[in-house]
């Protein structure tokens, strides 16, 4: 029940963004500026604050978490580059579909869901997993958003963007075991980071407000991508890493992270880089809506496998 409450709460914020867009409070240049604020300022603060809870994780889990996350995104990169050509007939959409297949909503929805399933202490482990995810979003993810098949161009400046700098610092904090960051530093970062979730969800809702009702219902590409995103990929990775002998808690947390709806960064990065947001907004909306059902099913799946 708690998982459902979390998902309904987050989805309600999307609806508020939708209404705000319809009423003219959001949209256009405002959404672009807010997207830049989220990517460049509030998201880095969220990444850093996730390592400043004062609770150090079990050091024996850090390397397995980083390893399973690295392997996950290597495999998902292959999926993002190969599978979209069979899911869409439009070459220009392949990068967006690839992004949707590769990246779940870890920072915005993943943390509260992980906490509700595994307990509050597991949020830190999700944050460790999110280090590789963050690196991948702002490198491979940007390349996917920027171009279609055969048009991926690596931009070195992405490695020095504020989200990546925050990710580097988070790795350093974990590696050095810094568990007692002064509150004068951690509290402002936490407050600024807390802007990220509602702001990102409001942006999704606002982007939805400019779509027709027929467009919001999606198409075959949206629904096949959704099946991969919420079911096929999480299950495949669960059984693969279980067979490879990873600790079950590590596998379970990684599976939950992969089972999240499409990352809101997709919409934000499309806005920031001038790409059409229709497809990414559709698949984000549908996956977020259906995840209200699929995420509790994932929790039940863990109980059955225990």
C-alpha cells in the first residue's frame, strides 16, 4: 500500500504541472529555464545530499553495487543502441526510444520506492547505484537525445557538467567514508536538492499539457517501449545477476532501480537541447501511470522469490 501511495503522490504532482501548463503558469521559455535549473543546480545538490545522511553503508556492499551498476548500464547501452530500430520506424526517434529503454527515474522516484520496500537505510545503496546512472545519463543519455542512429557525438564538456562534478564528489565521499558532513553544508544542499523532484514532475506535466488527448494515449512504439522498460528488462537483469552470484539484496535494489518509469531527465534534456518532447513525454507519462501497478508487483515478486 505504501508503494502505491508514493506513486500516486508523485503522479499527482504531474497532474498539477499539467493544470499549470493549461492555465499558462508554465510552458515555453519558463519550462526551458526551469529545466536548466534542475539539471545544472538542484539535481547536483540532490546527488551530493544523498551521500550526506550521516549513515555510512556497509563497505562490503559498495564495490558490488558499483560493479552491478556498471554491468547493468553496459548491457543497457547495447539495448539502447540495437533495440530501438525494431521498436520505431522513425530514425529520428531511435535515440529517444533508446534513452527511454536505458534510463529509469532513479533520483526522482527510485529513492522513495527503495525506502518503502527495503527501509530507509537502503536509500544510500540506491545513491551508490545512481552514481553510474548519473554518469551514463549525462554522457550516453545526452548523445542519445542529441541524435538518431549514426549521429552520436561525444561532447567532452559533458564530463565537466555540474551533475557530473557532483557525481565525482559523491564517489569521493563514499570512497573516503566521510559520514559526518557539517550541517551548514548538508542542510542547504538537501533543501536545494528537494526542489528537484517536484520541479521535474511539474515540467513533465506541463509538457503533457501541450499534447492532444489522442497523442497522450500513445502508440505502438510507446507501449512496446513501456513493456521493455517496466517488465522485460528488470526481469532479465534480475535473473542474470542472480545467476552470476551477486548478493540478493544488491540484485533486488538494482532491479527496483531498473524497474522505474522513464527518467524525467529525458524530457528535461530534450527541452534543453531543442528536441521535440512529444515521444519522450508520451512514454514518460505512460510508464509513470502504469508503474503505479507494476512497482507493487515488483515488491510482491521479491517476496515470492525469497
